[in-house]
C-alpha cells in the first residue's frame, strides 16, 4: 500500500469519531422527539395535536440542508448566540428525523387492534396504564423495522454536517480531494465502506431488538425470505 493511500485511509478514519457521535446523538434525539410528537398526534386535545402536526410538517416538508443553515448561520444573527457545530448538527438531525419518526410512532400505535384497547378499558386501567402496559409494548415491535431504515438514513445525513465544518468523514475526505485528485477512488471508496459498516451495525442492533420484542409478545421472529428476481 502506497504512502498516499495510507494517508487517505488514516485521514478519513479520523472523521469516524465525529460521524459516530453525530449519528448516536441524532438517533437519541430522534427517539425522544418521535415518541413525544407521535403520541401527541393521537392526543384527544386538538391543541396538542395541532402543535405536533405543525412540528412534523415543518421539519418533514423543508430541506434538511436549509434547516441546518438556519440553525447554524441565521439563528446567531437573530439571537446573538452561536451554536457549537456538532451540537447544531445533532439538533437538526434529531429534529428532522424526529418528524418522520413521529409518523412511525403514530402509525404503530394505531395498528394495535382495537380489541386490545377495549380489553384494557374493561380492566379499568387508566389511560397512562393502557398506553404503557398494553398499547406501547405491541406498538414498539411494529416501530422497529421502519426505525431501522430511519436511523440508517440519519447516518447518511451526517455527511451534511460537513457544510458547517464538523470534521466528520465526508469533510475529511473533501479536504483530501485537492491534493489527492488522482486517488478519488480510494477517498470515496473508504467512505463508502465505513458508512456501510456502521449501517450494518445499526441493522444488527435493530434486528436484535426486533427478536427481543417479538419474543416478549410471544411472536415468532420475522425471517427474511429470498424471492426469485429479488434485489
């Protein structure tokens, strides 16, 4: 391996910590916002539903790049306070993907059979007890596959943080491009492999959670089946 290739791999790897930090922080915030906004979308209060719906539509319906620029460049002009780049990036990742996650939560809760809700009412459980003991455990199992996709999408979105100088993998790779223009295959190939490895780790973790959730509900874990001509 030539010294230039070794330098390229080392430099791109130097952005791995920032990429993982942004992804983990963004996922954590996404989960919290998804649960809050998703449950709020099913609230009996029109005000609560309205506030949640406004949040979901704004962050789902506008560009993630524009949201990032607003938070990092425009907000300081308005309030006179500059956010740390990594914090601003995690905040945008969480807010944006939390809006999509809210619809996942809402759909999963609504997918629980009506008979389960009626049975909880018959047992004289309070609304909070019905949600915690009956509805959410079943809805949780339904949320996991779409959340897996959402988390991988969030991982790929961490590359946008290069626009605000977060030293993640994509930015580190771009810093190499002017000097190692003849080695673009190594630069972007290294990034592709690293993103893929992280995505596989996320998928493995989510599949494990799916099996645990299915076991607790007494279901057989879903199996991937190959089909002729499938991709």
